[in-house]
C-alpha cells in the first residue's frame, strides 16, 4: 500500500496563512542516531494523515530531495480551539521494530448485548503493539461476538493480531466486557422473586383476609373504691 506523503519545508514558511490560520506548523524530526531537524509541515496534510491512520502509520516525509520514513510521535493543539500547533516525527529504521499505539475497534454482534440487554464497556481504547515498520497497523479489530453472557470479558491475550505484530500490554488487561444494564438487572430480579408469596400485610389474590384473629390482650384496670 502506498504511503501517505507529507511535505516539509523550512521554518521561514511559518508566516504563510490562510483565513487567519497557518498553512504550516513547526515540526521536529528526531530518531536514534540521527541529527534533529527543525522543519515546518503542511497542516492540511498532517490532519489528513491523522484521520487516515492516526499515529501508528508509516509516512513519507518529503524535504528538499529527501524522503524520510517517519511516524507521528506527538502532536500539540490549541486547548481551546483545537488548532494544530506542533508535530513531532520519529524517523525510523525500517529494519528495526517500533512500539506504537493502535486503536481498538469492536466488530461483530454480541449475544449478551443483543439478547440479554447488556451494555458494552470499553476498558481499553488503544493498545501498545510492537512490529517492524512494514507491519504497522493503525487499528486492531476485536470480535465481540465472543461475549455471550453478562459479565463476559475479552482480554489482551484473546486478541487476534496481524502477522508480525505482538502486544506490549499486560496479557490479562481487560479490553471489552459486558455489564448488566438497569433493564437487565430488573428482569433478572423479577425472575428470581418467589412465586405466590404475597407482600407482608396483604392476603394472597382470591382470598379474604381473616377477621377472626384474637384481639390483643387488654390491660386490666382495677376499679377504685369510692
């Protein structure tokens, strides 16, 4: 599959704007055994790369006559308006494994949700994976059809990963689970209630309350002599 390309230019281009927003943002390129580079990159191209594959996608950063294999290591945004402010790229060696975070996506149909009225709980949104750059994936699909009963759990060790990819999270970490919804809890409580037992103080249906019960003993009061 063809890699997404991002144009890098010198920092002097940072003054260029469109509709009040910068066309370029500052970027740092670093990696093991290389000299850091202080560049500027296209905001539009970075945003498209993030939408297409997040931060676990191998990109081609093009600067001058060079093409650098990189991944997006970190981004900074305006905390109020969300504008992209800065990007860190990590230049990789394509023969050395890297560790990145991949998004988890539920797929399939769970019996515990569809039939038993359970609610899907996402315990992890991303997972750390390790692989060669050529094997990078931006998302891992998780088959939730394995969740047949309420309180079932899918753990990291249950995930099916692509060839060449291993997980770095703890094997027993929960990924998805099914929690009983209020409706499911109410239905279960109704099913467990004893049949035919009337609430305290009330006669069972079809019967007349017993009115012949002996009244409570009255206190005897001695008559006073006049």
